[in-house]
């Protein structure tokens, strides 16, 4: 387990979460850059960032880090942050993704106010920028095929070769580019390339493609365009148009920065500063939109918002609080070096938030019938139960107790091992908020031999679980009154992948080979407290001894409410942190 040594701040300025021995301050390297720029007046005292997703999929937990960073820095320095869709590839982009992204950003707690932009709004301006480069002799129309362009590009150890079309006259290039725009050429027949250096040690500088023919309808511009700018040509110029001060990108764009700067310099336009930071890598998870789309298309998950997906919509459906995700992003910090964060840290953040905010309730996932033989038939007793010991203001609720109960099947063993402190023949246990009971008899199915019912007695003097004679009873069980219990569907979610690095294509050439066949267990005959049948979609609860659950917003009906397990109760993070420390 590796945790970044640096620290970031919450959107509101937040508290410092982690600090190493060699940390000199609570600021990370991007904050240091910004503060130096503010001192020197580089951008007239402005801080203006942006979050620029491509609308070709749903946002995932890795994007949350970027969202928190960009909006957080803007908030910290009284600046602004734009939401901009870099929508330059209509063949992979959909309006569905645009709406989902906006919903996710708002859910995380951030507001772009009136600063919603699309790169497609700048298509006319970008086209004029391309014309300007052609006129300067810095761009040309190439007729090499895509395969030939790759061949001519060379390798890291071998220089590329100039295209035979590289030295076309300016007027010919302008004419061809105009004809590309008019739809004269088929896809792949012509591209516009920058004229930089085919011998550059940086492959991104070897005459990169600026425009390609793509005869696809755009979700915003329709069929107006049949040529579209490449991401590298769009990104920096869009930053420039919006007068962004600090263009914060992930490390894979570090080699693209010289190209980013080259475009701005050759076009002689306003110049933001590109700064790269390490993207989030999370074990037992993939954060590639291409592979996430593959999971959806191949039917391994039920859509982008499947609760097993690392997407923000999936985590929201699973019951992860947005506060926990922001806390997680604070804790992992901001660094220039790549590392992998243990998924247990994310779960730890979720647990901490849910422990503080979630009402305690009782549910029985795998019921076993218990009959208390010495409890009056037909009697129903209302018992008091605290809603949240972490929150004294949460108050109490009433739960029914009767002669026939359900307990968890795993809480009984006919022949228990030495350290089994739950129910067994002749043994006593406490019932949470209720009485001490003793198992007197076991009733089995005549054919299968399966235990189907326990006959017990209760001690009427032990209400709330305390015995008058001071006898020690180690086990405490959750339970439900059978007559009042509400049937519910319980969904137990686990890791989607069995392997720590499922995205490693050498180790896992087929994505499906690393899938966990037990990533979800759906139990249709679980039981919950009666009031929970009226819980609203998204409401979160701690099921005592079982974990944290939320009401499924897409799966519940009044007749059959569904609960998704957000996270188990067991917190392994403390052990992991201790080992790493």
C-alpha cells in the first residue's frame, strides 16, 4: 500500500489529512506554483481552472480527484472553475454522457455557475486557427493513409520520415483544407498535420494530425462539420479562449506539453500554464473508459451505473456518500509520481462517513426461525432502540418483540467450535435491545436434516440484555419479530475483480478472466424492520453486524424494497496503514 506524501485541501479550504515527516507545509506543488504566480502577478492575480471531460463515457473515481482538485483550487484562491466538454469525437460521444457528467459534478458538491462550455462552440475559431498555421507554413494537408502515417512516424529510437506531401505550396494546402471541410474527401483520405520536426525525440512533435475527416453527426453541431479537430489541437486553444490560468492535467499529458505550448506560441494567443499531476490508480479496479465501456457492452455489468462499477454514478447507487469521496481525494493528496492506492482506503472513508451519519437498524439476510416457548402467545412488546450511538440527537425508535423471531442462520451452530460465542444447543445469547434467550431444542427437516427452527426460552428479567444475577453472556445477536418483519431484497456487493491489477493486459489479456464470479449475491428473501419499507431511495442505514446499506434507487418497489450493500462493517484499513507505517 502506498499513500501519497503530499496533501490537498477540500473545496472549502478543508483540513490537512496526511502529512509526512519531510513535509514542510500543508501545500502541494500545484498550490506552490499558484502562490508564486500570485506573488509575481503572472495572471493579474487571477486563478481560473477548468474540468474538461470528454463526453465518451461516465465519470469514474479517478475523475473525482481531478474535479476536487480543479474546483478546490478555484475555491481556495477565490477564483473560478469552468466545466467544459471537450467534444471533438462525435463517433464516441453522446448526450447521455453529457447529462451524467453534469449530474456527477453537482453530486460531488461543485458548481460551475454560468461557466458551462463546449469545445464544439469553438469549432469556427479552431478552424481559423488551423488556417493561420497553414498560412504561416506550419501546417499541411497530407494524403498518406493512417497506416503510412504511423509507419513514417518512426520509433523512440528511430527518427521519422517526412511525408512526400509535406512541402505542398501554401495555396494548395488552403484549397485542400477547404475541400476537406466541404466534404469532398472520404474518411482517412486526407488529414491536416502540423509541420514541426519528424526527427524530434518527442513523438508528439513529429507532425501531429490536427484535423481528420469524420462524417459523423455531432450531438451539438449536427451535420455542420465533416472534419473535426484532434484533442491535442483543441485542448490548449480552448483553454486559451476561456483565459484559463492553470491548465491542470494528468501525467500522461506531460509529453504533450511541448505541443500544447507550440500551438499557443505559433498562433500568438493567450497562454495558460499546463501543469501535470499523478492520476489515481486504484487496486482491484480499472479506470480506463475504454475497458469500462467493454464491461457494459459485453454485459458483465448492468450499465455504467452498476454498483460494482468505479463510476461516480455506480458509487452513488451503491450508497457511497459524496462527502466520503471528497475525503478520499483529500487523503490521497497531489503528487508528481505515480502510485497505486489501496481500495481499502476508499472503503475506510466511506465507513467513517456512514458510521457518523447512518441510523442503526436490524435486518436478517438469511433467516432462521426462533420460537420462544415461554413468551406469551399473541403478545407484542415494543422495545426502545437507539438510532445512532455516534449521534445523541438521533434519538430512539420502537421495535416490536414477539414469541416468534428471525435470527441470522450463521448465528447458530449445532456443534460449535471452541470460540463460537453465538447460539448453540443449551447456550445463552443476548438479543440486541431485548432479552437473553437460551436454545432448548433444535427442529430439523425430516428429509434433508436441515435445521429449520429453534425452540428457546427467555429470561424476562433481562430486558435490554442485562441479567439480574450478573451471569456472563458473550454473544449478542440481531433479530426481527417474524410477524412484523418486512420482506426485502438484499444485494451483497463485492469487488468486481479478483486480481489486484485487472487492467494489466500482459497479466490479463482478456478482461473477463479477472472478473469475480461472486461480485454480487442477490438475496430475495431477506427481512428488515417494518418501518424500512417506507424508506426513500438513496437512504442509508447500518444493518447491525452486517454492514452499511442503502435503498436501491432503481431496484425498489413498495412491495419489495431492495437494499444495496455499500461496504462491510469490517475495516481493514487500520491494519494496512499500520503495516505501511
